[in-house]
């Protein structure tokens, strides 16, 4: 296999798959069903990047900051990952990556009634990058960890329980610490 084909090889994980239409992109889908109602989940999602945000897992990850809060065209992101709020509906928020970083694509949070008393949370990421494949694999690993922490938080909040951070594998803990050190504000 030549170098250029390796460079564009999709980065796979438990949640990531080849993109259905673009071989240079990776598609990552995380899902979680929680207790609770759709209105409660919509309220929790609407608080993201606000002073009242209890959904984003800041206990382990850089905060999600948006210059105008959760409003269309707000700019921001978490750490060095930069994006813009593209559109908002009561059960959906879509972000697009900006040119202020190595990523192209978009990501979307969605919530839907799974059954009475249960809500399905979903995060869909379509991403490509100018990063080397080994670096992008680490980005995908970090993304997966952040999303699972966020869904752990949603599950706890929707059940009215405190968040209990799951333990990290030693290898992932080292990767996450390195990321936090690189993302530290000057």
C-alpha cells in the first residue's frame, strides 16, 4: 500500500467506521439510552457551553466554550478543536469545524424519545484531517473517551444521580493526560 492511501485510511474504533460516501473521512457514531423524558434531555442539551452547563464533562476534559453561547454562528470549541454552531433545533445541535484547525467536517448532537421514560442520545461525527494517521488515531481515541464521559454524565443527570467517572485504562489515562498538558492555557 502506498503512502498516500495509508494517509487517507479511515481511523477506526468501536464507534468509528469508514464514511459511507467519502473514503478520506471517518464517521463516528456514539449512542446511549438514558432514563427520563425528552423535555428534560432537551433542557440539559440546551445548557451546553453555558454557565449552567452540567452536561459537558469538564471534570476530565477542556470546557466547551462558545463566544455567544449556544447560538447559531457562535464560534468556539474545546481546547484547540475549533468549530461554529451551524444550526440548532430543540432536539438537535450541529457544529461545523472551522479553518482554524486541522479538521474538516461536522458533528451533531441529537436526542429522541426511545420509548416512554427513555431518551436516546446520539453524537454523529464526520471528520477528515490533515494530521498524520497515527496522530488522527489518537484524536479519534480521545474523541471516543470524551463522548463516553459526556454520555455517562447525561445518564447520571437524567437519573438524578451524581456522576461517577469511570476508570481509564493506563494507556488511555496517559494519552488523556498528555492531551490535557498540550491543551493547557498559557
